[in-house]
C-alpha cells in the first residue's frame, strides 16, 4: 500500500493564468458598465439595477482575482 503515488491536485499554470485573465477581463468590462451606467442613471432614465448588478460582478471578480494571486 505504500507504493501508491500521491496525486497532485494543483491546477496547471496555464489554466490559472487563463482564469486570472478572464477575471480581469470580465471585471474590467463590468466596472466600465457600472461607471457608464451610473452616469447614464444620473443624467437620464437608465435603470439603476443594471449599475448595481455590474458593480457586484466587478467586486466579485476583483475578490476572486486577489484570492487567486495571493
């Protein structure tokens, strides 16, 4: 039983880099949507729920990126 090799559960570097890149891209777009949506909601009748949703998505992406890279 001692000859069983341990399996590594570490995610390959390329997969982690791709995931981090996707988080940055989605978070950046969501942040841009939140800022533009906030300005539109301030000056026009743009719904504020879209701004809130985009800000939440941006915050989650930032949290996951920081958790992944720390």
